[in-house]
């Protein structure tokens, strides 16, 4: 009759070491993924503002009057969902995120309208772009 043997300490230690290594490699990617998920919600929240600013631009033939609460542009947002604040000034949308999932208040997202051939195009900037949380 054969004597049953389990795994040796060495085999268990090597297996555990490999699992820990995989975890250490995957964690930064998971963090960045969760931050991009939060910013996906933030990007969705800017869409109605972008549409309103386009209508304001067409109506007023410029962006000077395209502020929050004017010309059918919604008022500023404060502390809703992942957003600490969303403001519109002269057509420029500025979003400050809530601090969550490793995102800081300083990881702002700014959409600037640029007039090209009579149409508005949006240029995204801010630390959210620099950190690749949004595009």
C-alpha cells in the first residue's frame, strides 16, 4: 500500500508566491479601470450641456452668453453622483470629481468649445486627460 503524500512546503510556497505576484501585477490595472469607470459616468453627464451650448452658440452666434442657467443651459451641478461640481462659463464645461476610487478633486475634466468652419468642436483637457481616465 502506498503512503499518501500532500504538497510539500516548497511547492505551496512557490504557488503562493506566483499568485501574489499576479495580484501585484493586476492591482494597478484594476485601479485604473475603476477610475475610468467613474469617469465614464462623468462624461455622460456632460452630454446635455454640450448640446445646450451648441444651441446657445447657434442662437446667439457666439459663446459669450453661454453660461450655466442662461439660454436653456442647465444650472451648475453640485455633489451629484461622481461629480463634486459641474460649471459652464462662456461655453467651457468644467467638471470637478468627487474623491473616490483613487480620483482626487484635482483630476478635473474641461471641455472647451472651438469654432471651426462655423461648427463647434470640443477639446478635452485637464488632469483626467493627462492621467488617461478620460479621452
